[in-house]
């Protein structure tokens, strides 16, 4: 399915029912928008990792402009700000009220900015393996120097120099960096996992290259505007969004919980999938009950 919004076409897909039979009445389930990482990836790995949440809520997946199955646009618009506005435009296009916003990695950056700028649009915010400012790049370079192989160090340099500019280079990057991204073998980084994904090198470089949109972004001044209950999930061994960045986000969002996954790298959904799903579902159920009690 596609939504024509803001001068482009955003691909989206829906999993799970919004209304379910509950005895003599119909009950409304929460709707979650899942925001994929990258940039330069698509939503497909999210389905494998988070699809079981459709047992408890309706899930909406989408691809950022110029990525996955969404239409191309002016590459100058492949930015965090444009992705935030596209997400809000999609929410309105679908006629949704406040949504559960689930953002992973770069998607967490989009989710944070969206929740800060449109607080009335978000009922719950889930941030997975992310960071709120450009300092994560300097720290990632330090970590890969300490932990990485010579080839991984070279590829990290290529990433931040904007030299991963073909599909072949991008697939090689993810396969070779896999042992840094995940503590266990991650299906999303296997040959079959990468072949399922539609990769977009231009969007990747528009973010990470020296003049990229992630080289100077800083959401910290905005995080105090977030009103949604927030769950922050971090992998203890994450190389690109080290856990100290999640701790910083936790300090800046008033109504937030922090969960450190001790056996995970950046790919928490691959390293500790059941624990992550349980944490997300449990947090949403608990907070919905807490809100309901306050309204009585």
C-alpha cells in the first residue's frame, strides 16, 4: 500500500487487527508505527523481529522516502527532519489517533524527534538501540578501533567517509560488520536476510558522510517536550549506539524507563528477541493500565 504525502509516495504495510471481538463487544487494540533503521535499509527485518507483537496490537510498517519500496525523491530531502514530517503525514493520512511509536537505531532518532515535535500524536514511545546526538559517531569510531578487525576498522572509515556507494559495498559492509552489530548470528545480516532487504546506498551516505544529516544533529534540547511514557532499550555491547547514549536519553525524558540487555549488541531483536518483545508488550500493557487508573 502507498500513501501520497508531502510530494512523494510512502510505502506502508499493516499487520494485525485494530478491532477484535471481546465477548459481546468489539475492543480496540493500540496501533503501533514501527520505524526502521539505517538510513538506507527498509522495514523488512522489523517484520521478522517484531511481527509477533501483532497478537497484542496493530502494526504499521513503512519505508522512509527514497528507501525500500517508497518512491524516490530529491536526495537533498533524505534527512531526519523530512523523515519526521513524513511519519506524521502518514499517521494523519491513515486517520490515526495517538500511536505507539517503536523506533530502532536511526528509527529511534526519528521517533524521538517526532514525539518531541508532535507530543499529542504519541501514546507510548519505544526507543531501541539509538542515540540523541552526533556524538555517537565519535564513540563508534573509538569502539571499532578497540574491538574490530582490520577490515571492520576500514569499513567503519568507509561508512563515515561516504564511500559505501554501491549495493555490493553495502551488502559487504553489513556482512563483515555483523559480529560487531550482534553478539549472536543475526539472520538479518545473513545472505538471505540481506537479499530480502532493499538497500539504498544514497540514503546511507546522505546520513553518514562528512556533510550528512547525522553529523551535526542534536535532539537533546527537545527531549523535555516528550510527554509519552517511554521505554529505552540498549544493548550492553552495542558498538554504534553505545549504552551511555541510552542512559543520557533516560536522564532527559521525564517519564522514561531504561532497560539494558546484557547479552546484546546493536541488534537486540536478533540477540535477545523474546526478552525484547516481552519488555515492549509488558511496558505498553502496564502503562495503559496505569493511565486508566489515573482517569478513574
